[in-house]
C-alpha cells in the first residue's frame, strides 16, 4: 500500500539562474519517484489569498513538504496565515551553523502562554525545507525520500496498533482526516469542506501553478512565539493589524503594509513578527544564532551606521513611511510601550530612565 | 567624441576603473549630470566588483518621488551579496531603468552606460569629483574588507 506525499516547490522571487536550476533539478528527479506528487508554485509569500496557488495548496490534505527560498519558520507561518496547517515535520536539512537545539529551546522555554497553545492543529505533518542550505538537488531528494519513508512507516505502525487489517480507504482516511473538527477552532480560520480523494498510484505530471501579480510585502506572525501582547497593533499606524473574533492579533490588511518597512518586527518583544523577504536574517525568520547566507553590503552602500536601539530604528522607519504617505512623523511618541522589567535583555538606556523618572513624579 | 580618461583603484589584485567624465557618490554610484538638472546614476566598478553577478534588483520607490539623500530606494541581490540601496543625492526621482528589472545583468556588463540605475533631478552639490572619489575609496577600502571578512568569518 503506497501512501502519497505532496511536494510543493515554491520558486524564488529573483531571476536567479542558480535558483531556477536547483528547483528544476529537484522537480526532474522527483518525477521518477513513485508516491510523490509535485506542484510548482510561484514564491509562496507572494501568492494571493484567493489565487490558484493557495487553492492548490489548500487542496492538499495529507502530509506536505514545502520547499522554498525562505527560512523554515517563514514558510510555515505564511502557510498558517492561509489556513494551511499541520504538525511541524522535522527535517534534517539545516544550515551548518544552525544548532539543533535552537528548534527545541526556541523562545518557548518559559511558561508564557502563546497563541498557538489555544489552537487545534490538524494531525497531518508539514515539512518546510529551506532551499538555500544546499547548492545541489541530491541532498533534497534524499531528504524527501526519507520523509516519504518516515510517513509510510508511521502508517504501518499505527495500523498494527489498531489491530486487524485496515482497508486502503480507511488508512487514507486515517492519514487525512475528513472530519472538519480537526480544523478551525482558532476563531479566524475559514472552515473549508474536505473532499475524499482516491489518488492513482502511478506517477502524475508535475502541476505547475502560475500567478500574475508582483511581489507583496506584509508581516507574517509566528503564533508559536506570539503572546497576543498587542504591541504591534499599537505601533503600526497603517492599519495592518487587527483582531479576530476571539481577540487574537492577526494581519488583517496585509496590503496596507508599507513596502520595505519592517518596523513592527523590531518592536515585537517576542520576535514573533517576520518579514520573510527582509535582508536581515533575524527579521526574515532565521533561527536564533543563524547568520545571513549572503554578505550584507548595506553599510558600505550608504546605510546609516549608528548605535540606535531597535525601537528607535523602528520609529525612524515608521516616520519615513508616514512622511512618504503624506502624514506627520510621530517619532517615539506613539505606540511604543515602556519596556517592562525583566522583559528585555538590553541594558537600560536614557529613554528608560526618562520614562521611569516621569512615573516617579506623583502628578 | 573622445573616450574619457580613466582613473583606477586597486582592490587587491583587481583594478577598478573610473571614467573622469562624471561625478561620484560616496555610496559607490557614479552620477552623470546633464544640462537640464537631471543626474543619471549607476554603480561604480567598485560596487560591481563587490556585488559580482547581479541577479535581482527591486525598487521600493516610484518615479516622481521626492527623495532625501540616503533615503532607502530598494534592494539588490547578487550571487555573493545583498544590499539595500540608498539615494546618492536629494531630488526628484525622474526615472528608473526599467530594463534592469527583467535583466539586471546589464549592471555587470555595461555598468557605466546601459546599466544605469535611475535619474534624479536636483543640484547634486554633494557629489564628488573623480579624484575625490578615489581618495574616498582609499579611506574606505580597509573598512570594506573588514566588513566582508567579518561577515564571512562569523
């Protein structure tokens, strides 16, 4: 009994021949593999919410491998934003300098409640793989085969545990639950009907999705870090953020976001806000401790070099966008909360002292 | 029309050439001033050498925008590096080189002409003469090397 696994290749944004080459090498190799369905989509981040790309992803109900030129976290939470959810599949493809422990410890070694704790996640697994780690297709092919094998084995074991011999249809239904209660429950998810599918065993053609429309720019929230503190909604003056029916923060109007501006990401106390295409790895969703894969020449090409805090940089970036939009700059005066004690690792600065001084005045 | 004179700066073994018929900005762009007050900008040989093969260019501003000096304009990605791009002078952004969006490799093959980036209308008083730019390079070359090595060693 062969169980199929879907592989989605998200193309790079740029006209980089090396990237296109790697994508196509992987696709070509996977066509030969039984049990693997390949879909090629434009860059995941740029997909329109109602476009054919998201529709295709939404149609995949079983285990899913998503290969993209994005950090694992970035890809995962872009999918989440589009209601494509599942358990975290652990991939062995990691950047060399990425410590294995980063994934485990993360920012979650405290007892703070995270938004994800209140969510029900479907049982299927989603593996997000960063195409920037290796230059050649082979390591990716090997990993996809390993994951496919892993999922086949899991299935057999569970079948044994259930006792008796399950019919293929039952196994299929087990792997891809059709009960809609497995979805939703987070308050902002649209519930979609799930169709029973019986797929043929023979290899299928690669599905290629194309979408028109340019690059998008919007924040992506990592709900495994987000504590729903609302600092971002207070800070952003462009109406990007909103709350859902159960008062959970969400990116409500992504296209209100100002292209190139990552300011809200800098004020997020939990580093939960990503701009997956930002050149700074920490903002793009890199794991803690992972440096950029390319040299950043911005300082040499005229970026302001200064010792500003993240909040100060964020306020400047926001002011720049406000002025560009024909509005008045507000500096640090609006939407930046006083940092709470014990919350920040950074040494106190003059601003902290100033604000604390104000608090002590009994007015 | 006679060929302009060339100044060179040695980036290690690599001789970067700079035509003397134009101005230069500290962020490693050349600027060719026209009589109508518009200045055309492109990357210098120094910048292109650091970037190497350019794969992608993106603008975050639109034509007609009033730019401040050092305002962020967009981003560039090459084989080896990526960088935000900043305005070399204050003024009105007249035109972006649209051809580069589909084929940015012109930046590599024809940096001082067809690989131009954008036109800005303004006085450009802050721009450097070719000699001043060479002096600027002498001053920043060490920092440039440290920046690159520092990131590679991390």
